[in-house]
C-alpha cells in the first residue's frame, strides 16, 4: 500500500470506518482524510483536512502531503446534512473532475481507487439475467445518482488513458447494507409500509458494509500474488433476494401500486420526508439487477464474508419495528392510498 493515503468523503460513516481501518496496516505511514464537512466521528490518528473537492485547492492537499494513493469515496446518492440533490451531483461529478485533474498533475500519485455502483447498468425490462463488467446497459440511467456514477466512470477512464503509470481500480458496489447503511434503498427498506410495483418482484443483490471496507483495502494495496487490482470490478455478496422476500424478512407490509402511479407514490413519500424515491430507484424496484462477481473472486482475489441474504439479515436486525411515529406513518399510508388507481386499497401483508 502507498505510504501516504488520501481518502475523500471521510465525514460519512463508510469513509470514517475505512480511514480508521487502513491506519492499522503496517505499510501505511500516514492517512489524510478530506471532506467539506468536519466529521462527527473519530478518524483515529489520521490527518483531517477540511477541503471541498469541487475546488482547485484539492491539488494543494495532494502536493503538501506527497500523496501516492487516492481512495475516492465521495461518490454517493445521499446528501450530507442540509445539502440537496444539486450539491450531491456537484460533488459527485465536478468534485471528481477536480480530484482527477489534481491527480493528473501530481508526480507522486501512483494508485487511484474509485467507489462506483452497479447502478451504472441501469434497470430495464430487456436487461440480461446477469451483468458482467463488460455488458453494455440496455438503457443508460437518465438521472439521479446512477447518471452521476456513469459520468464519474467516464472521467476516470479518461484519466487512466492520460496517466497510464497510475494503477486505477473502479469498484462497482451493489446496494450497500448493514447496521450503519445510509442510502435511498436503506431508507426505503426502513419504511413501515413499502410501496411495490404491482405484478413485479425484482431480484436484488446486496453487499455488507464490512465487506466494502475489506475490498477497499485490497484495492488500495499492491496486488497480492496471482491477483490484479487494476480495472473495473462488480462487488456483491453471493446469491439474490426477491423484493417479496425482503419485505417478509423485515416484517413490513407492502402496498402494490400500478406502474403508472409509482412516480406519484414517490412524490408522496418525498412530501412527508421519508425517502427519496428517484426514477432510477423505481426502475430498480421494478426490474431489479443482478451482476456477475466472477472477476471479483478470480482476478481481484476477494471473497465476501457476507452473502446477499446475510447482509440483508444484519441490516434488518439493526432496524427493528416501529421506527417512525404513528403520525408520519398515517400520512404516508393516506397519501399512498389516495393516489392509488385502485381507489385507496389498504396495505396488504407481504406474507
């Protein structure tokens, strides 16, 4: 591993965990954590630099600390604090552009690791049963975090062509779950009543947050004997779960809604401040998505400790019943019922 590692997005739980873990590696001399917001959690002995990666000042941070390994985790679908979707997109896209520009000019940077998402494949009715890393999407994401991830990967490929001397690793994570999961899908699974698309039961994959930290370490190291950690890799736990299985394991009822009304349901949920039901998330909960992890095992040399089902079970155990006040639940159910073409059907049990 590089002796000086810079990690972006350390104000989030995932970034904080990775920073604390990487410091225990004997090869690492210093860790520099960067974020526009001061973390509320401890970063161990890491140096924290409050800097916005959307600004050119990030180049000075790389230079001042002689950084040789950059782990870019500040690519996310959820705002931090009071920031909205615009701020998230700017950090994802413009922030990545600025960071890559700084890396390109840096004579010391030798390794770049980028957190991406399997959402770059999109979700469509004509999708293949399983996506490999080289499978083109049938329908490119049209907005939201998924579109950001596509743009980020495009900039990373351009950087890799301009700096062939830098080892570049892009990790496409399936939906990350665990006790501290912070994502729109985690918010959706935390709803007391889950709206679903009538007639669809999508296949879903998950990766546990502990496995995310472990694979980031592997990507940040020099490759182990017989492995290669440069390139693009799908990261997911073994197996799949149907959405109906997820709802049963959570013990939460579902409201089946006709597909044309799903966007109205999303608007209703946003109105009561429960979750961000973006069009891309709706497509995922309609058509699902499954990716191949052969390259993760055979080339990267990573074997997750958690299967998809085990990652979901750990998440479900951490949530428990009755997370939201009765008033909020009543508002959400009333809005869903009022917008349903079925004329206000009552929530049904998921079995």
